[in-house]
C-alpha cells in the first residue's frame, strides 16, 4: 500500500524484505488502495495486522477496517467493535500480554486527532481506558520498554 507524494497515485501491493532485497508478493484479496494504514506483527498468531488508512480521489475517504496477512493472502476481519476511521496512528505488539496496542492517529490532515487506546486480542478490538494518556497526536512511534509496555517515543506532529 501507500501513495505517491501529493496522493496522485495509491497502491495496494504487498512487499516483503528477505534480508537482502525487497520482494513484491503476489497476494490474494489485498486491501483496497490506501495510504496511512497502521500495521503491526502479531507474534502469537504469526500474522501481520492492518487497520484503517485513507484514499483520496476528489475527497478523503477514511477506513476503519481490519485486515490480516498470513504471508499468502489478505483476509478482511469483522470485529464487533473497532476504532473510528483514522490514519497515521501507531500500533505495537505487547509481548507480555500477547496483544497489539493501537494509540492515537487522526484524520482530515490533522484536524481531528485522537488520544484513544485500543487493543487487538486476535478476535476483536477493545477500547482501553488508561488513567493517564498522552495528549492527542498523530504520526507517532511506539517504543517497547523493558517490560514491553508500549510508550510514546516520538511525535512528529501534534
């Protein structure tokens, strides 16, 4: 996936790095054309998880869909709950709890920015309610600390 500068072209291709080169994979049932999607690897399940993103063609279309990639095919999942539409959020796998954690993100070129926290348990998204959270932000990077608890490492925009 991704797009060119200024969103003049969007992609839904899948690339893997083999340690020496990037290899484009011929996959079945890829997600629609999009940019700004959030991805993290689920070590428990051995799958890549993708959430959200956007597409632009005369107007912005934001996604709130969840996809899994098993190395051969993409599968759209149908969780009963999920985060609202967004792009440029961040996700990380929490090794202690065996869950993927999503934080923040935004839409409309940063006009709507979130500070919500969600967790993927392999079947569904669950919204968490931490006692404290960083301020709303997008374009962020989550960094695991010694106990693999996700923490905000850097904010490129807020």
